[in-house]
C-alpha cells in the first residue's frame, strides 16, 4: 500500500477495504493515536447515537436512521491521518520505473504521517539473512544432478518450494 507504484490497485475488492483499514491503524499507531482513532468512536463523547424506539416505525424512518449512523461514523474517521491516507490512495500511481523512496521524499510535506510509516516499511532490511536463505534454496534445486535445468524452470521450482508451506496452511 505504501509503494506509490502500486498502492491498492492490485488488491481484490474484498481485501482492499481491509488493507486500507490496516494502513490507517498502522499510521494512527505510529503517529501516537492522538489524531482521533478511526472506527471505534462514533461521537466525541464515545457514546453511540441514541436509537429511536417508536412502536410502528416505518421503513423510511429506519432507512433514515441507518443513513444518520453512517454519516456519524464517516465523520469520526475523517481525522488528519485518515484524510492523508484517503488523499494518497485517491491519487494516480507513479510509473513503475520511478522510485517510491523518492516519491516519499518529495511528498513528505503533504503526507507527513504516511511518510514516517513508509520510511519504516520501505527501508532495506538490515541483515542479509533473506538473501542467504534464497541462495541455500537455489543450491537445493540446482545441484550436480540438475545442472542443465532451464532458468525459468529453476525459478518456478524455487517459487513453489518457498510458497508451498503458505498454501498448505490454508
């Protein structure tokens, strides 16, 4: 989500809203949660709006009540960080050959909370453990008996070897 080349454009419609909410949660936690927490409080006092309880309520009254509840919940989630996230996700993506780190450097003034989170999550890992694991996986696939394997087939075998445990856990 923080890579400005992709954002939420490649999520399923089911997972897109969850990813946005998770990004809002992470940004609010990193900022300190003081910008008005999204989704939990529906009014300033924290109490839910009073329900209209009348005998014989019409369908239109119930519909109006649902609309009012949605407006209140939308107002609660329009904190400064939420508006930054929505503005960022509403913009067009940058070209794939552009650097997301350069994007965040140039847009830090517009999206300060998002820039802090992007700096944390888009930075390079401080260890080489992942690359060493990848070299070990390649050594298990390409050995003396499989020295003539095609590059594409080797890549597919390594992909399956690394991702099969994730599929089996589902």
